[in-house]
C-alpha cells in the first residue's frame, strides 16, 4: 500500500475526545458516561473496544495500556527506569505532589520508555502518562525521552511516541523549559542518520511538548478530537481579542490546517504503525 494512502485526509470528521468520570450501574458493573453520546457504557464493553465508545469517543488510556495494545505480546522491554524527578528548586509542596502522582498513576514518572516490536518490526517506543501530573514535562521526562532517542540512534531503530501533556512542569522552572531544546536536539540527531520517528498525539498534547518533540516527527498522527495546541484557547482569545472557532485546536482542525498527517482511530493504530515501520525498513506490506 502506498504511503500516500495512509496520509490522505478523510472527508468526514471522526469523533472522539476526553475522559469522563466513572460511574456505577445498578447491577453492580462499573460504567463510564460518554461525554459525546451521554450513554453509560459498561467497563467490560469499553475494555473490549480499547476504551472507545460505540459513538467513536476515545477515552484516555494509560501509558502501559497503550504499549500493550500496540506492541507484539511480551516484546516490550523498559529502559531508564531509574530516572525520576526530584525537587531541584526546592519548590514548596513539589515532593508531596510527586508522591501523590506516583500513587495515582502507579508510575515513577510521566513517561514510559523502552523497546518493543510492532508487527515484528523492532523499534523504540515511549508513551506519556496523563495521570502523572497531566503528563507534564520536567527534567526526568526530558532526560528519558532524550536518552531513548540517543539509544535509538545508536542501535539504528525507529521511534514511536505517544504524547499526552499539559506542557512544561512549572515546579522545575527553566530546567523544565530546557527540555524542549534538549529533546529536540536528540530528535534531530536521530533524523540526521536517516531514522524514522512517528508521533501519535493523544488528548491533550499542549504546551512545551507540542512546541518540541511532539511536532517534530517525520509522520504525525493524532487520535480523533484530541486537543493539540500550545497556549490554551481562552488565553489566545484574551490576548488577540478575537473569538476562535468551536473546533479550534481539535485534531481535525489541526489536520485541516496541515500540521498533522492523519487522524488514526485506536483500533487501526497497530496495523498502521506496523505498516509504516515495514515500509521504512524496505519490506513488503503486511
């Protein structure tokens, strides 16, 4: 299949979006209410459909769930586990915030990195964790992603990245903002030796992550209705004194304006990524 067929925009907008709070049904099975169609969906049905409602709404997914969904069984090997955030500026309450985030997310940091195979194609992979301080990028996140690209460059592997982030982590000040340049340099070195980087933008991908490695991929995909932007819509409206379209900063809006290559629904992502990796490796279509 030609690469252009993968990147051809669709005429009809696909629906999807943000996570709603869980509710409980009268019969005892946990449910979630879909903000798009407003129906209560049994969790068992959601899990069977990769956390996507029958109306097309994409609920948020944890980092390891994404990696498990995308990679070949038992192929994921985690890297840089020991890299964790500290409190370099002595920001009040930051240590407590980190501990709370670790408990809530069951992760040590806001990104999980490693190697895996997708459709028998070996690659490096990272997935950001929204339940760890909204996937914010601090020094540890920047170090892990930079180290992954350096590892991929050394071992001549493509990189698949799933982004979700509220932006740079304010508790680390300029040290956090420095990660934009640091990760970008590693992405450039990876690109300079002819290696492939594919980013999958999920809801939301904003701030310094958008302004650095999220939008620097060779191929940029996005989940339906994911928020993709830098500054918030309200901030932009207050600054420019202009009203913005309702669909502003949605993945579909960003696709229409040429900043991403394709909207990829969750059920198609594994096959699409495997195909792109195989094409990059000079193999036949899967």
